[in-house]
């Protein structure tokens, strides 16, 4: 991904270490419901402490963490982007992309990390959002990158997307 240091720093700053947000996060709960313990799972944009990863590992899931820039810590697997996964989830990550170009690069990177038939699960909270999201445009972009198997629903004030990569 071709991003400047300033772009990466701006996105890094969106992370919070508050366990209150972690307890409320919907995406890890959906991972619990949909995944099997033998699935290879990636937390993409896990934040410096990778708190969801710890919780899911405690429940027996096989999860590794990835982040970038100043948010990389010993929690992150330096080889995370060299493998493919059954499930990649991104909790409060897509909404903090700071340009449409960055959004597209991030989605393309995630698609390369999925096996055919693998699932990309993410939320799009109403706030914060760094760019204007048009849901129909986002669906079009997702279908160009991942294929047409896209499920989306509103849950409270967030959109939840489950995208299955085409074979
Ligand atoms: C708002 S925080 C969310 C952290 C965590 N997922 C959570 O639910 O609390 C967004 C995180 O995504 C990371 N991030 C955003 N875009 C990314 C990208 N393209 N590659 C790697 N990490 C990314 C940021 O660095 C930041 O740590």
C-alpha cells in the first residue's frame, strides 16, 4: 500500500485503548458467532493492544493481529500479511480511512489476504467517519474487489458488512 507517513499517522491516532469500547464492540461478538475454532482469523487494524485478539484467543479462536505505522507493537504478527485467512475482520477500521484512495487500497489488501470463499467482516459506524461514505458506492467497490456475495445490515447506528470472497 502506497501511503505517506502523515496519512498513516492520521489513521493511527484513531485507536483507543479503552476497554469500554472493546467490551461494546460488535464485530468480535459476530466473529464468535460465525467462526469455527479451526479457522485462521486476522484482526486487521487491531490497535496497539490488540484487545479483541486476546479475548477471542481466550475463547479458543486462532487469531493474529495486524496494524501499521506507530500502532505496531509486540502484539502484532510481522508475518500477518504473508498468509491467507478464512476470516479477516476489521473493527472500526474502514470508517477511519482518510481518503477514497486509501479506502480502496485497504480493501484490495484485505482481499489478497482471504482464501476464495473466505469472509471479510467489518462495521461502518456513523461516527467517526473521515470521508463521506455512500453505501451504494461502497457496495459497488466491494463487489469489484471481492465479488457479489455481500450481506449488509444496519445494527443500531452502524452498518455491518459480511463479504464473502468469490472463487
Ligand atoms: C479506530 S482504531 C480500531 C482499533 C480496534 N480494531 C478496535 O476495534 O478497537 C483503527 C485502527 O485501524 C488501523 N488501520 C486503519 N487502516 C489500516 C490499514 N490500512 N492497515 C493497517 N491498519 C490500519 C489504525 O492504525 C488503528 O489502529
